[in-house]
């Protein structure tokens, strides 16, 4: 049996997906990237291999993606996360025409064709606003686990606008609102709205002609997803584990490159 791996090294997490020759997922793993990227890659890959009952030498082709892809010397090819998220989203939801990926340190909106190839994209990688890091900082301000942050906004009775775009200034604004005894749920909903407004401007640049798929850790946040669906006026496709979409796309491309070279 032939196996392929995709490794997606993000700013907050590292994901690995292993596929067989029929593009069936045999294992996946997610770990915190932390300060030592090489260590995170070895740990995450090791976990995935263990779950698949494989050793590294059984992998016929490995594609690395994400901001840390250049740090993986044993990867057979390094491909941008734009292409990998496009391919992964298309594989999971073949009717996808637009991919919204909100990751730890950047956000991307990608238009794709019927084969999962990139037609157009826009990216916010210069500022933490509109990213997972922005929400992580805000969750820390409220001393709330990031996994619970999205659900809190669903309890809001109203929405308190957050005027600051910058993460640092927005945090100061939130602290002032907390000091005024404003309800946490209403502030959090306002924070989610600020993220969605930032992403929505990118969506309008690329366009949303058909089905939309969301990838990245923020896709687990029901507050952000709900507000985005309001803007889109349509449901968003979300995989049960949206963080692996990039690694899945990398593994699919690994298989395509291997078979093409045979």
C-alpha cells in the first residue's frame, strides 16, 4: 500500500494528515506548534504515523505547507497554504467555490474552480485583526477558554460595537467596557462582529458565487460562523475538524505529485 502525508505548520498549531493511494484518510493529528517548530512537526507526524500503524519510511511522498513549511527538510515538496486549503476544501465539499480560512495569524478568502484549483484569493497577513490570535487575546482578557468564547456570544442580548481594529487598542477598549460593567456576552458579540467585518471586506473582494467552505480553527467558533452566515445569507460547509483542511490538501497534492512522477 502507498501512503502520502500532508504537514501544515501554522503559527498556533501543526496538523498532519496521512492518506492511502485511494485518497482515504488513515490518520490525522493536531498539536500546538509552540516555540520549536521542528519538534512540533516530529511530534505531530509521529502521532499520526502511530495511529496509522506506519513508520516514516512507508510514506511515499510528503508535502509541507503553512508558514513553517520551509523548516521541514524531509518534505518532498513545499506548497503554499492557499493551494492546499483550496484542494482540501474541494475534496471535502466538491461544490465549494469560495474558501474562507481564518487561521492563527492570518485570514484568507480563496476562489476555486471545479477541480479545487485557485482562481483568485486575498489575504490578511499584516495584522492580527480578523484572525484566531485576535480572538485568543480577547478570550484571555475575559479569562475564558477559547473553546467557550464563541458560545458566549450566542447568549448576547445586544451587540456592543468595538471601534478599534488593532488588537492592542481593541483589548484596551474591552477592558474599559468591562470596567463599565457591560455584559461580557454583549462585548464578545461585538468582538466577533469586528472579526467578521474584517473578513467580509475580503469576501467581497473575491466574491461568493456559490457554496462556501470554512477552514481553520476559527471555524469552530459558532459566534463567528453565525455572523458570517448572516452576511452570506447561506449556510457554510464546515468539516468536523476544520483545522486539518490544509494538511488534507497537502496530502492530496502529495499523491498527485507522486503519481505524476511515476
